């Protein structure tokens, strides 16, 4: 979804048939600022800039996407017609709150594996119609995006594998039909499936809900026989467990929690 379409729908949801305050008030030029009430990592600037351009608001920034902030910091100043600015106050704050909250939690996960060389990935566990926005917020926090949808990487999950009679034959057909640049990832829950998937030609192996000893076994097997294959660990990843998972030697760790368990930080808008 284009940013402009996303913002238009968001504003329409809030303003509805018209802001009642705007109906009865007089227009004046005002300036407001967004101030933090908690610490965090910022996200949302790309979207707020598009909103400001669409509704003729002027912005002065004191922060970039991905930068950390402390409580009490004025992040940006917004100037424009009072009716417009006040009608869009909640939309501006919601963009910053939602994106910054995800960026803040993502940053904590990234710091937990800092120095290991392991990449932190998101998942497709996103809120309906908010995938592009929430995955953008992950990038603000220093994470990387996994696939955006079913069309940019072929992942064979356990449910898919149940429908495939012969993985070798299926994979040979896959290579003739999917885009040349598309990768194939296979979800594996044990070493037997890992070995079959690598032999069949998988580009990426997802070690799904494996204990760390089994993951290390998969890493050793990959290193010996299929060094070109990427390994991703997934399942029950928390801030308490991610560092130990990173030490197993995988290339990446994916977590849906960085999005769906992000608690909202506290921001507020004030008119000068």
C-alpha cells in the first residue's frame, strides 16, 4: 500500500464526516511540538513527512528514524492552520507512537545479539493492512525484514510439506517455475528434515522451535556439506533467549514478538 493511500485511510477513519471543532472554530496559524514522556527509539518520520506534504503542514525535525531519544525531548515542531493541525494531531501521534514502539523493542533485541554477526528478522505476524508500516518500523529499530508476502520467497512450512509426496521432484519443478531471483526456504523441526531439505536444494533452512543443541547440529551439518545454505532460527525467541540462540552459529533469528509484543511508548503534542 502506498504511504499516501495509507495516510488518507487513516485520516478518514478519524475525521469521518468532519472534525466538529473545525466546524465551529476560526483558523489561526499555530505551531505545536511532539514531546516524549518516555525513552525509546524513533520511527515514523517517513510517514509523517508524507502526511505533512498532503495537508500543507510545515515540519522542523530534531530526530531521524532509528535515533534514540530520552524522556522530555521535543522531537519535531509542526506549523500550519489550526483547524488542519488539530484535526491531524492524533494521526501524527499514532504514526510516531506505533512505529517508535516497534522500533524501540526491535532495538532491544538487536542490542542483545550485537557483535555476533547474526541478523534479526521480523515475520509475517503483522496486523492486517499494516504490514508495510510495521516492517518499516522494524527497520527503524535496526532489524531486517523477512519476506513481505507469499510472492517474494517460497517458504515450505510443515503444512506445505504434508502435501508434497517427493521433495526432490517438487524442488526440481519449483526451479523451473518461480522467479530466478526468488529463494526457497524450508521449515524444519528435526535433523532428518534438515538433511532432506538441503539435499533437495533449499536456499534457506528455518530451524523451527529446535533446542539449541539441535540447532548446533544443523549448523555443523550445513558447514560440512552445504556451506552455501543460510540458517534461520525461529520459534519462542525472547530477549532472555536470543543471545544463546545467536551463539549456535545461525545466520539469522526471526521473531514476531518485536512487532506484536511491542508496548506503546508515551508521546504528546503541545501547542505553543
